[in-house]
C-alpha cells in the first residue's frame, strides 16, 4: 500500500499545482495558489521517500514530486532571504520622514481587544488600521486610542468588513469609498509626516474567494486592480495596506504590483505569513503593506497573536524619494493593463454576489 499511496500523493500535489495555473476565477481553483509553500514541502517529502515505493512506482513518484518543486519553488523563492530585497533598507537620521504602520484583522467575534491594545501600546505605531472591526471593537479602541491617535476614519460594520484607521499624524482629505461592491468599504487618505511631506494611504479589505463569500475572485481582483490603476495614474508616495484576501505570490497580487508599480518590502526578507494564527502548517501572507518606490524600509515584523485568526503586521518606513532609482519597480505591459481594465469593467457590469 505504501507505493501507490506515496505515488498518489505526489500526483495529487502536482495536479493541485497545475490546477492553480488555469486562467479562471472559480474560488476553488484560485485557492490552490495559496498553499504553495505547503505543497512544496510535501513534494520534498514525497521526493525523499520515493525510493521506498520501489520501481516502477518510485520513478513516477520522484518525477511528479520534482515537477511540483520546479513549479512551486520559483513562485515562493522571492519571499525568502535567498532573494534580493525589493525595498532597500533605510539609513539612520531621517526620523521625521518615517512612519510606522500596524495592520490587524481583529476577527469580529474576537473579544480580546485588551491584547491588541497592549500590542499597540508596546510597539507604538504612528498609524493603526483594523479590519473586521464593528461597533464593539470601535468602543474599546476609541477608549484606548483616541487620546494618543486623535486622527481617524471609522467604518464600524457587522458584516465582517468594518475598518478603522487611527493616526497620530494628521490626515488630509480622508474619505471612505465603496469601490466595487456596495457593502465593502475602503479608506483613502493623505497623511502629513512630521517633516511636512505628504503621502497617500489606501486601506483595503476585499471580499475573499470562498464558498460562503464569493464563488469567483472577480470582485476581489477588480478592487485591487482599480486601486493599482489609480496609483499608476497619480504617482505620488503611496502605501497600500490591509487584508487583501490574496497571497503575495498570486497572479492577481503580482498583476496589481505591475499595474501600480508598488513594491513588496517582504521580498528578500521573508513571508511574514499572517493567516491562520491557530494552524502553523496552514499559514500564508494575507495581510499586506505595499509601498511605492519613494520609500525605504526601517523594519518589518509579524507581531504576536492576540486572539484573532490573523497575526498583526508592523512596518516602519521612511520616505526617501531621492533613493527611488535604487528600486526596480515592476511595470505592466500593454496586455496586462488591458486585462486589468477589462476585469474592472466586468466586475462593475455583472450582478454582485449576495
């Protein structure tokens, strides 16, 4: 039984890897993009154990395992320390042009607000973005944060898509938009640094592809690409933060980066996987902080769990436009821009899921 079981597992891993490459938006196919690291680890195990299967099973098992590794490793390698960093390290002495951003999906049903507040007080970020935060969360966050983080945008909702922004830095022309779906908000604002410089922040939490949420990824993809298109059209210092319900290496997130020209500070530094906090083997990077080429990175870290199914993520960034040419910003070609435009148009034209 060992030989067919091991070989069957290797073939299943390869099949899942190949399914993820299909150019369709069905949630169960696009979900196969998420566990690339897990698939690669399992393929490495089946490759190592393939001699136990004995011929001819062993050759099939080894071939399927190596094919899986060959397809998966190039996708995940940029999010390891074996890859060059995409965002350059900041130099010292520019504190007035720096800011720290904490992003936390709180999990609406989580009742450990004191733990998150404790993390905020410990790490003292300049900007805090919470997701899935409803009225209950707003009351507790307001009581703890309004004094020190007096600028804010608050969208309490009980549909798992509430969001809050608290800032000790002034917000300029903040607004809430419902970009693609009428029940999914997003926050957009300019922020004034202590140096007087201005940057733009977009906070997003599109609907995930899942059986109880959306059968397709169309609306999630369109929201990301719409923001990416806006960034490209207005090339100012910009941050995009939030739970994007997509992994860093997916086709949509990579297309978003090419359309917008945004950089991922995790590249060359690690995955910083934020979901799922309770299951170590089932984790991938769902919470993101993307930056335009105007920024350098002081530090980035995944913070301790606080009762949510997501870990918070924290990044300290420094606005250094003079170092923009040190970055190799991704750029979309004509066909990719047309694909992004068509995705946005289709999402706006089609009936939205209930």
